[in-house]
C-alpha cells in the first residue's frame, strides 16, 4: 500500500514534468518593445545644435545688457590760462654807487694830476702800489718800514723828517733836481741828499737805513715816489 502511494506520487511528478516540457518556448516568452539602434552622429549633431542655441542666447543677453548700459562721455581736460605775473623790479640804488664813482673819479683825477705836475714821473709809477710799499716793506738792517720814521699825517718830525706835504717842496731841497729826481735819489742813496732841519730837528748822514736798494727795485722806488707826490697837504713848515 505504501509502496503504491510512492509509485503514484512519482508518476504524478513525471507527468507534471512532461506537461511542462511539452510547452513551447514561444508560448512562455514575454513580449518586449524593440530597442532602437544608437546613432552616434545624430547625438553629436544634437549636442552641436544645443551648444549653438545656448551661445546665441548668451550673445543676445550680453547685447541687451550692453544696450542698457549708459556710456559716459570722456572729458578732455582743458588748461586754465594763468594770468601773467609781473616780477617786481627792485629800485636801483643811486646814492652809494654815485659816491663810489665820485671817489674813484677823485683818485683818478689826483693820479692824472701828478703826471701833469711832474712830467718826468714814469706813467708806470702807481701811487696806490707805492702806498702799500711805503707802509709795509721793511729795511733788512732795521726791520722797520718807512712810517716808523716818517710822519705823513701831520707836520711833526720823528726819527726822520716828516713827509707831510712833501709834494709841495721836494724840488726845493736839491738844486738842479726835480721833485721826482730828489725823492728817487734820497731813497736809493740815503746819504746823497740830507733833508733840511725841521724845527729843532737836524738830520745827519746815516740816520736813514742804507739797505733799501736790497729790497726795492727802481720800479718799486718810482711807485713810492708817485705816492709821496700825492702828499700835497698845506700847512707844512721847513
């Protein structure tokens, strides 16, 4: 009995299998829509079309934005003309320069006068240079200059005779000599001519340094002579 049941179950199972195997595949296959074939060229064309459309839309937007912008005009700076300025001219002083010119004119006139009054005085002799030599050059043996012994500011003798106003009477001290010759010789050869007494002052040979020719050239001596000939003060005594 048990065995019969098993055999019956086995037969039913086999029958089911046979039924299943007897069914065709077409009857059991589900129905699907056919898949379209992918076309790459079409896809590229679509992408290009989409890109062109986007670019065109962007250009339109930019153009609209540019149209909405207000263009400001560029202003060219103009130069503002400056009013002309007048430079003030300082007043020209006249008083002091006039005095200087007058003083210089007086000196030149005085120099011209000595060449007129003493025509044998060389034109190269300069009284200004002679003034410097008279007050600054010292004798080698004494270390003293001319003003140490000779007063030119007033008629008062010192160690030597004063020379105040000497231009007025130099020609009287040596017969036959001009004032220029007398003064030149008295400087270069101090003992050649002895000056006359002045008041109670009597001069003797050897009082004046004998070495002036060592430090003074003939030209230097003529400069000093020219200076002495400008000493034409009045009120002297001899």
